[in-house]
C-alpha cells in the first residue's frame, strides 16, 4: 500500500513537472500508458509506453515510462521482457530512484 501511495505521489509530481517543462509526453503516449496501467489494461499500457519511448527516448519521463513498461510486462506474465526492460532502466538511469524499484521487481522475478 505504501508503494502505491508513493508511486501515486511521485507520478503526480512528475506529471506537473512535465507539464511545466514540456507538453510532449501528453500527446506522445505517456498519459495514455499511465491511464491504461491504472485500469490494468497492460497490453494498451505496453503499446503506449513503447510509442512514447520511441518518440522521446531521453525525455524527463523516460525512466518512469521504462519502469511502468517493465511492470506492465511483469503483470501479463512476460517475465523475460520485464527483466530486459528493468535492466535497460537500471543501466541507462543509474542514479534514478526508479532503479531501486526496478531492482526490487527484478528480485521478485528471479
């Protein structure tokens, strides 16, 4: 429950931060991916985050999109894709707070 609360608060912070610095992620799939993830429509979430990451590989929200992409894969049972995505997040964003979450999820997948 604490993880969900923390994630929700962090998402809101990043959402408003992103709105103030750039409108890209709203039209390029991030918000669609987030909404789909919240509704547990992981297939749509995966498509949306993939689209977002393809168009915005180095944006402010890319590390968060990678985390949710990995989590979406995990939630539909695509273990190898989840592991691959979490490892990409860990290697690309070494100092991100999302790395800790990805490492915890990786441990659960092994």
